[in-house]
C-alpha cells in the first residue's frame, strides 16, 4: 500500500463534505416549470457558474465531417482556472474523493476548468415517453427490475437511489448504435496496446419483433477487430429489465476453440476482457448489469467538476499516443465543467461478495450518465477513480461518452475505453434490428 494513500478515505471524505439536497415528491407539472422535461433543475445555480438549461445544443452547432469528426463549438474558450496540487484545497468542495486522490497520487496532475454549458438535448419522442413514465413505471423485486417500462428515462423525478441508477441504465443512447471504438490499458510508464472493436447496441424499442412484455432492456454484440491475436472474438449479451426474473445472459465465440459458449463471467466483478483486471464487468459505462449485490443509498445532489463537452478529447485530429500518457489522460486535452450531479452510494450486502466493497456514483442531472465514481476496496480504502468524459453529437441529439477512464490509485495504471480518435467510420444510430441478429448462432458466423 502506498503510504501517501493510506489515510485518503477519511481525509477526502472530510474534504468532500457538501450540502446534498433531498429528493422531492413526484409532480408532473414540475417538468414544465422548475424541472426540465428530463427531470433536471432548469434554473442556474446560485452564482451562475452552472447556467440555466435552455434546450441544449442544437444541430449545426459546429461542423461535422464525413468520418464523424465533430468540430469543437467552444474552441475559442480559455480555462477559467487550472487546478493542481498547489491550489487543491480551494476547490475541494467541487471535487469527488477520487478526483482529489489523483492530485495526491500524481503530484503533476492538473485539471483545466472551463465555462459550463448545458449541452444535453434529446429527441422529442424520447422526452415524451420519459414524461409518461412518471405515471406508469415503478421499481419491482427490491428495485432489481422495473414494471410498466417500455423506453425513455424510467424516473424523471427519482426519489430513491435505485431509481437514479435505473435512469442511468435507461438513458438515451440513440435507441441503437453501431460503431467502432478502442480501449487501452496504460501502464504507469505510458506503454499501452490498443484493442479495437465493432459494437452493436440496441435498446428494446428498436427491436422490431420484440414482444411488448418481453423481459429485455438492451442487446449487445461486440466483435474484436484488432490486434490480430484477439481478432474474431465475439461477445453477445442480453440484459433484462428484471434481473430477478431472468439474470443477464451472455455468450462468447473464441476463434481458437471454434465454438460458442455461455459466458457467465461477463458480469459483476469478473475482469473485463483485455483490461488485465483494471476494469470489472459491471463497471463498464460507470455501472451496468444487476445491482443486487449492493445496498443502495441516495445521498442527494451536489455540484461537481466533470468531463463535459469533450470535443477536443474526442477529436480525430488527436492520436492515441497524444491522448494516452503515463498515469492519466493528457490533461491538455481534457475539459472539465461544473455541473449538478445526483449522488448515490452502493455498499456490498452482508453475505454477498464483490471486489468493490463500496462505490459512490455521481450521475449527471441532464444526461443521467454516471460521470464519476469513487471505488473502495474490502478494507474501506479508496482504490480507483472512474471518470466519464461526455460530448454531444448535436446532429443526432445524442449525449455520448467520448472516453471513460478507470484510474488505479495504487498501481498507477489506468484503463481507457470508448476511444474513437483513430476510427474513421462515423457511427450509425436509430436503426431497427430484429432478434435474430442477437442469437448465439450469429456469433460463429461473425467470428473468424
């Protein structure tokens, strides 16, 4: 154990003390008044550092090239300030314990903080369905499932931790997405190998032949493209709405074995493939899968500096070698803004097991994306810091993760995911699929 980190949990808990607002009773009329249609606070914060939401970023905000490269609509802005180890105490109230630990573990680490822009905008049909969910969707089976859900954000006015979590799980992701992206695990000295994938994710509303009462939320199919030693491996995942009635089902095709096998390890705290233990299965996308190994608590809301409007970080003019530096992403490419987040905490249940004994999640009020997470080990010590960097595909009305990063505060390694800087194909969204595209029989055909 690094002696610098031994007392971080207690020290940073004190540094991170903040005023957390209590969740309010649901009232549909508030979605046209103090709340936005997606349930976030419409008004600016008290000092105006978080602006009012005025509809989000409209299509045409900046140029979009044929290969899906989005020009930065805020390219002319300069940082309001830069946080480093010398002025950390001044900004402790808008940093999570995990973020503060980065400055302790890596003395040269810094964060560039820019003016905040509430860019998130979603299609009207999705907004309308989310509004309707206020009256018809409820938690089922101790919160591990939903009743009355078809699509849209499940709980525009959450009052419980699991409702906030389900908002993350049901947030708008284009309905369907087909894209290529890359991941890399970066060693302390900066060495890394890039793994590239072809991924297809389809939410239930975009499956043409899915029965309305089917216990299904999202279908995922990921094929590995490179490097050659991994190429041809394919993973298929069926995620249900109700995790009690039917747990996640997963299959994998490995070319060397030339057969499709069930993959029960694609869940919970099993290592995510190619991450070398740096990422566990249910920490991809901040959190995914079944929440049943944890007790969940809603702590409220706070203001936090998060990776936002990450157009520069996502630029296709940036090479992976320029982005993936030793110990952390290139701080000259990351953009942080102050936004309001919901704060929920998960603690492992008595008798259950998970390598992460406690996790605190910070969920963006506008997009419902998990933006940051403090991850603790079984000794109660802060182990890892997760961050998501959000961008806005304004021509598609789609908030999108430009990169997610899991920093190991002990080893100094980190894993980066969802990178598209060197991908020259634009993503496809909003297409309709059928169930036969997500069957185990398809995996061998798609593999090598």
